[in-house]
C-alpha cells in the first residue's frame, strides 16, 4: 500500500479486508485499516502498532521503512487491541526501544502484556515534549476519547496531529466510498465514540490552539486538505447537534402491519414537504447505521408493535443503543400497535424519558392490529407536528 505523508514520516499500516465484524459488532463490508506511522530522524519514533490480525504485514512494512535502523521510541496512543495488538511482537524485535505513554497507559499496559523490568518507560504528561532531532512530539491527553488512557501527539515541525481514534472511519485505505468520507466516519463516530461528546469537545479545544496541516488517525485515510470540514463535523457530532434536517422513521414490525403504517407515515411526511425521510426496518437493518441516522437527523419517529407486555425487542434494543450513546436534543414521535392491549408506546416513552432534552411530540398514534382509515387523522396530526418541528 503506497500512502505518502512526507519524506520523514512513513505510513506502515495495513488493510484488513477479511474481518467480518469490527469489535465483534459492526459490519465492515469495505474492511478497516489499522494505521501505524514511523518518524525517521536522529531518533526513530513508531506511532502505535496494529491489530494482531495485521501483524505480519505490519512487521514487513516496519522493517522495510527502517532499513538498517532501529526504533528508539514506541508512542502508545491507545491500548485497545486493534492498535496495541502487536506491542508484544515489537518488544521482541526491539528490546532496547523505550515505550512512551502517560500514567494511565502504564497502569493498564500490564493487563495486556508482560513488560520486562529493564524496559525503559517514558511517562509523559499534558503538554510535555519529546525531541527526535528536527521533529518534536507534543503530547496532549484525551481521556475518554474513548478510553481513559488515550492521548494524541502533535509533531510541530511538519504540523501533524496523530489523532488516535479521532477522525477515524471504517473502510480499507483503498475503499471507494461513493458517499464520501463522512458516511463511514459518522457511523464509526456515533457507534464507538458517540457517548463521549464532552471529552471530544475538550480535545477539539486543545486542537484549536495548534497549527494542524495533516491529521493521521488510527483508522481510515490521512487527512491533508480542507481540514476545517472534518473538524466542523466533529464539533457538530460531539455537541449532539443535528447534522441535517430530516426524519428517521424506524419501525419494529412482527407481521408487517406496523411496517405498512410506518411506510404510510413516511409518505405523509413527504406529501407535507419533508425532503429527507429515511425509513429503517429495525429487524433487518444494520443497527449501527440506524443509530448513525438517528444522530444525523433532527427528528425521529418510532413505530413499534407491542410484545410480551412491552415493545418488540428490536425496538427496545435500538433505544438502548441510543441511550448508551447519549442520544439527546431531538424531537420524537411515536406510533404503537397492539391487538388487545397496546404497550409499545409506554415502553418506548419510558426509555426516551431517560434521555437528555428529547421532546416527545403529540399525539402518540395507537393502531389496533392493522392500519385503518380511522387511524389516518391521528397520523396526519402527528405528521403535521413532526413537520412543524423542522429546524
């Protein structure tokens, strides 16, 4: 893989196109990258390793980039196994190299690897530096973006931010993404980092003080142009503001009757001038993508069948995903279905009410088994309320 950063800064990461589920839960049809970087100066610094799945290729890349040189420092930005999975192999290859991390890094490191007592450990704190010669590394702590030991590194001579998981995305380095960078970066962000908006905001404030010309994340492409676009998106995402005007209609249907009501409701919204309406079947859609859409748009409608005195499980699962990712600042409408004792509405409401600044719009529509003409006025009333809340 030929990825150019600069004469002194080399990309030595790998693509993983055989993985089926990232973190054993997110589908990645276009694979994922494990990014690792090498800075060649008077001293040589390696910026993170890769997942053990890509270790052999990474080792080849590392040795090819080094030639006859050795590594002086391994900077550990993040200990999650998709980045730290080759640290043990690195320590075998370069027994004299120092490990660079923060206090939390070295507190957690023995949980993953055995470290020889004579291995040099360099503990860095906020704002401290490490000189490699012409290049100087500046360290900034980024706790809970999205683990407590995370830190980012700014190289001041070439103005490069090594951003850990920040600005990462799904997809192999050579993946063709017709919808652009933001599509898979958004799905990555909200499902992996989304809970931690406040820590991301804190990191963005630190980044705003730096002259950044290149961003090198641990997943996805190196970013060199129009950096304001990426930073503005991260500001929007991490402040839980809607990115686009639109409505997600997410439904949980057992025999198809609730699905028909959801599709009819989406049609009503479009007839009332709503330009962007996304309809998702929670029983079949990629849950991570529906979570992404819930955060992307300013409004959402939930349509669900009642089930076992509650709500159909895929809707409950969806709402718990949103709850765990700190879903907030949205307007939500509800359609429930039940044959003898509708319970979906109260079950959905109970979960929504735990979320910050989520407004439940009236009326809640109740359908008995199948949608009938008598249900349409209430659906029209809810559709009107949804449209009137457009940002």
